[in-house]
C-alpha cells in the first residue's frame, strides 16, 4: 500500500466488484460512460480476471480515512505502461457519493509519482 495524509492506495480486490457495479450502474454516472448498456457482474468479473494478467496496466483503489475507517472512493490507474520510454496514461475514477467534493485523487497522483513506479 501507498500512504499519504489520510489517504492510501491499495490493490483492487475481487471483493470490490459489487462496489464497482453500484458505481458504474448509477444513472448519474452512466450518462458519462461510453458503455450504453448496464454492466453485469459477469462482465465486471471477466474484466477483473483479465486485469490480473496485464503487464502494462496497474489499477489501485483510492481510500480516504473517515474517522477510524478507510472509505473506498474510487480508483486510480496507470494504463499503457511503457517501461522502455517510462511513460503511462494516468486515469482516475472517483465516484463514492459520500466523498463528493473531496480532492483525494490529487493527493494520490503526488504519492504515486513520488514512488518509483517504473
């Protein structure tokens, strides 16, 4: 895990899939996605399984400390990682409605690049 002040990044887990489905199938979110159809659990599980074999992609859960508990508010990923040229595409997915208005992802960009990712 990578830690910041009241923030952390952790590996996404199979147990996160129901949360991803809640976020991705929310009508307020769906209007901004390129996938017109609702996302099924089977499809999300297939995506997760495929992700485990990717060598050029890292996706981590973004969590913030709320009281004594860690709250998963979204994900951050490095996509199309090119080790030779030391480049990647950064993407964030911040959707937890409980955390609306918080700028946690910005803190993680700083954390993720202060560690030697490549």
